């Protein structure tokens, strides 16, 4: 009898660990991108669902992050060179002050939208592990690429990867 209760207790503990360990689904390559509605620093609302038909470059960043600041100029090169009707670049500010982000954008010369995620809901939906973190979402709304850390976005390799999704 003692062995039965011991086994039953162990089984219940395993069940609780498995059940409690499952968090919300997060963005995965090959699966639909989690939708969001965020306001940019200029007051415009951006909804991912409304961007179907375009390749979306979704970058999570912060002004206090040196690698984020380093990759911003190459992001601007990409943003300026891609067709606006087929490509959208969105930079989601993570745990930072929007006024600092606008000041930094002005200093660096970036013109792509900076979205504010005050409750970190988009960050949670994407399973954000740090910044910078970038997702490439295809025209059908599927996450096709995930990049952890800074990338030289204006490199031939990065530009070819982005154009591949734009031309599909």
C-alpha cells in the first residue's frame, strides 16, 4: 500500500511538472508569425495581419544595446533599398524609452518605424531571448528566418536572402 501511494505521488508530481512547464506558443521558423498590434513612436498603429503580401523584417532592439546600435545603419540601407510595396521593416523597442529611441534614430539617420511594446506582449509572443533579435516573415505570414544577435544586413548574403523572399 505504501508503494502504491509513493508511485501515485510520483506520478502526480510528474504530471504537474509537465503541465506547468508548458508556456504559451512562441514564434517558430516555418510556422505562422504571432499577430500583434503596436503603435509606433509617431502614433501609427501597425498590425502584422494587415501586412500579408509583404515580406516583414521584424527586429527587436533597445537603445542601451551596443550590438543593436551597430546593426541599425545596415538596417537603414536595407530599408532604403527594398521596394516599399513588397517589404516592411519594423523595429520593436524592447524595455526602453521611446524618446531615447527617437533621439537615437535621428542621430543615426534611420527612418523605418519604431514600434513601442510597453507590456512586452509582442516580445513574449515571439519568445524574445534578448536583443537584437530579428524575424523574417514571408508574404503569407510565415516566420522564415530567425536571427539572434547583430547582423550586417547590407551584406550580399543578407540582401540575397531578403530578395529571395520578396521575389517568391
